[in-house]
């Protein structure tokens, strides 16, 4: 703060010669001399110029650097978020710039064209800008063809007695929502056209649960995420109720669902767990999350203490366990499979706006309920102990079980009583299956020995058959040549 004190002690002449370095002020430079007056010469003292009159208020001249892309960016951002400060618009449009001076210059240029106006000035002297009626029409042309809902126009209403502009309050909650979106965009998580505010989710009881902010950032591995911004104006149990409503909404079926599915879910509410997510209502509004489970929810706490945040998170973890906690897999190998089933759970992450502004939304500032420590957003949303681990553990457990069964089967395999060889699978099945065991013969011998027995049995049977088929031998005949002819050979 020493520099501030030194500046306050400077004389007006020294302050005029010292170049300014504040990012919101253009660095000072020597005034250009008027035609006919050399630089460094003393101006004439005759008369007074209009510029010398201290009572004439002149608007400072700003550089007009507005281009069509920048103009379009600001109109789109104000169309989505309705109201924003130059600092927020800088992070929502050109976060690569070093400061918001260029944004403020562009806003002044849009103000000259009656497209934007200053609605109010906050306590920290930041101006809050909104669209005019003409600017709202321009923003609608930029957003509606892209399927993006434009915010409601902020109309100018004046008090009929005092003439004061009414409805110009910019509550801290709305500012925190816009600041959260700005920090996400600055970190590359979401585009300004990928944000939506106050999105309703209608439950079966016709109650509408509105999300403060919805972000879609597929390129950052966050296809969709619902954000609730809490300045600790709500009780922690109210946040648990919000979490329950998001969980219930994620289990709803669309109106055109198959009749047998609807009847099954009505009779057995738990049957919805066996309905694929693609057939549920939430998939009509949001893309697949890329991870198992329902749409992730983030709680961002702002303007509060660390102790209050810790107490709130503890209540969310304990009272909302049914909605965010994974389950055990129903498996044949409960001891070998330690993975968790996240398919029916709502992934919940928490952080604070102060951490996002200090470290960035892409830094390890997010904490997943049920875990300790802080992670990056994508790491917090991932499930390293989820379905991928389950498939791996299930496959390894199944392979180990098959090896154990094979070893046990080999230990139980019969041995031939005759030659000492182990039975083949075919011979083993032959002596155990009921329909073939009758024809198995001697069950204590292996297949080759059984084949030898069969061969001997067949040879014996063939010999018996041949013997039975042979003609009987002739009886003793005293005159074997009798009857061979009429003529006999005389000796």
C-alpha cells in the first residue's frame, strides 16, 4: 500500500506527468499540440477556451474498437445471462485478454448504438449492463436459430413520483451464478452458448425444480452438469431435498414410454432400475453423460466460511446418501469384486466460488461426495471403481473360478484300473451320463481298454457266428461213391 500513499502525496503537476498503469486506464501520453503550435511551446494566454471551463462536463473519449465478432459475443452473453458486469463479460467472451478494458470499450460502443445500457452500479463500483429492447431483438436473432433460450428483457420502469429507475437491484445470487459460468468458461469448461440459467425440471407431482445453471462442455468431458449456487441462504437439508428431486427426475419415464414398462414401474417402483437410461425422460433433454449414473449435480458455495461449507457437505453426505452413494454389484464373486454400481446414483461434486476464482475451474478444487480430498472436475466425475473395474474384476474372478474348477475336475478324474491311465472326457461322460452308462461296460477301465474289450467281444461274437453258419460235417458212409452214376469204374 506504500505506492498508494506515494501517489497521494504527489503534486498535481507530478501526477499529470506520471503515466498511469492501471489496466482499466489507457496509459497517459503527451497531448498533441494544435496546428501552428510547436511541441513544448507555451500556449497563448489570450482568452479562454471552451475546454478550460470547469463547469462544462465532457464525456471522455474512448477508443472505438468494436468489431462484428466482439459485438456478437457481447450480445449473446447478455442474451443468455441477462445482466453482467464487464469483468464477467470479459471472462465469458475473451478470457485470453489480460483485462476487461477492451470489453468496456465495446460496451460503450454498443451503448452508442442503443443496444445495451447500464442498469445499476454495484457497491464495488462495477457497472451492471443489460440489453435494451433493440439489443434484445438483435440477441434473439443470434440465439434462437441455435436453439438457445434468450433471457427475459429487463425493461426500464421509473417511479412516477421520484422518477427513480425501478427494479435495478442485482442480487448477489444472480451475480454468483454469472461469475460461476464465467470461471468455467475461462477454464475451458463450456462455451457461453453452452450455458443456460433457470432451467426447470418437472417432477411427477408437477413440481418444477429449477437449476441455477446448466453447462454442456463435451469437449471438456463434461457433456452436461447441473449447478446449484448457494450463498448459505438455504438450510443444508433444503439442499438434500433438491438432490432428492434431481434423483427422482432422473428416474422418470417419458409420456410415450411403452405401456408394459409403465405398468411394471407403477406396480414395482424399483423396476425402473432395470430400465435403460436411453428410455428415460432425462435423455430427451440432455446427452449421455459418458459415465454411468444420472446427470451430475454440482453445489457451488459463495460468500461463506469454510466451516459452514464443511457442515453443509457433511449433511449432504449423511442425509443424501441414498441419492449419491453407489451400491454393491449383485455378483457370484462378492469377495473378489470390490467395484461399486453407480448406475442409479447422482454424481455430486462441491466447491466454492472463491476457489474457482483463485485457482481456476480446471484446478483440483472439486470434491466428490463419498471421497476425501479435492480433484479436477473430470477426475471427480469419473468412477475408477465403477463399471469398468467391475468388468475387469468379474472377468478375472471368473477366470480364476474356471481354473479352480478345472483343477478340481482333474483331481476327481477317474483312473483306469487296468492300465493306470486317466479317463478322457468322453469316457468319463460315458460312464456318468445315465443314458449311456448302461452301455458303458466295465466302468473301471478307460476308453482304450474298453475298446480292447469291445474288440475281443466282437471277435468272439464273430467267431461264434461263423461257427454257427458253417455246414455240418458228413456222417461215415461205407460206400461214399455210391450213387455217383450208372456206370462204375471196374477194377
